[in-house]
C-alpha cells in the first residue's frame, strides 16, 4: 500500500489515526520535508524555540532566546508548521497537556510527542558557534552522549545518590564543556542538600533542558555564567 493510499484511508477512518509510523514516513516526503525546512530557514531560531517550548511547557521559551523574538511571530511560525503537517496528517496538533500513559492511543500527536521524527529531518537542528561544535564533538567522543541521555529525564525522585553518581560521571570525562553542562546538575544537588526542594526541582528541569539542547547541537552556558 503506498503512502497516498494510506492517507486516503486515514481520512476515511479505516486505519488508526494515531499511527506514528505514517507521520514519520510522511515527513520524509520531499515536499513536506522541504516545506518544513524552508519555513525553519525563513523564521531563524523559531524551530529551536518551538522545541524548547515543547520540552518546558513555558510559552516564553518559544522566542526568548531569539534576537527580536516575540510571541506573535512564534505563534505564526507554529501555525504555519502545523498547517504543513496537516497536509499529510490531519490528526496532528499540539498536545493538550493532559497526562497520558506511554503509548496511550488517545494521546494527540504533536511536536512534543513526535519530536524524534522532526529531529530526524533536521527541523529542530540548531546552529551553534563553531567552537561549541568542536567542544561538543570532543566531549561526545569521550562518552558524554549516554550521560546526556540520562540527564534528559533524571529527576529528584531518582534520589540523591543517583544525582551524585551522574555528577561524578560528568566529572570523570574531564572536559570543560561537560563541566558546563553538569553545572546545572551540581547546583540542583547543592540546593537539595541545603533544603531548598522547590529550587532544586526547578534547577533539575533546567539541567534536563540543557541536556536536550546539547543533544540537538544547541550551545548552552554554565549555570554559573
């Protein structure tokens, strides 16, 4: 069955509307991919901003790191991107923020739930400074990537020992860039040990975001900068 026929059946309700495989196939269609990448190029920084917003749930993250960025342009960029994806998947939309179990068929598809598919075609790809890219390449070669993957999801509920263990592993890489990334984790641990649970949770979320940004190739700063 070709993709066009699959989507005809999708419109007619003959197959599951939450079929993520179809979306991943559709995003690789030259027309869809080229439109999304062209949109990202036309609105520089807003694709990364959208990814940040999907990660944090904070609307201002969609434009706060963009020079001259603003809410109206961020919303326009988002609506145009959704319209492009709607051409191949009419069920696509932003998540409504409701909690869903992993794999729940009722969870709406959006840029957050299908982020890997958009990352694969380069939609969220960041343009870091060349020296940052070199530092990141070197750090990844030293074993940073597995730590970043853990760092994207680790929380206070994993326990202080797990946080300290991850911090020690960052230290053992003995790399300046790894130290900048871990600074967010180290600050969270200090806050937790000093009894500031709320502040520690906030700092850990910033560490999660920093790890996701680095995995996307986006430069970050130290928590102490």
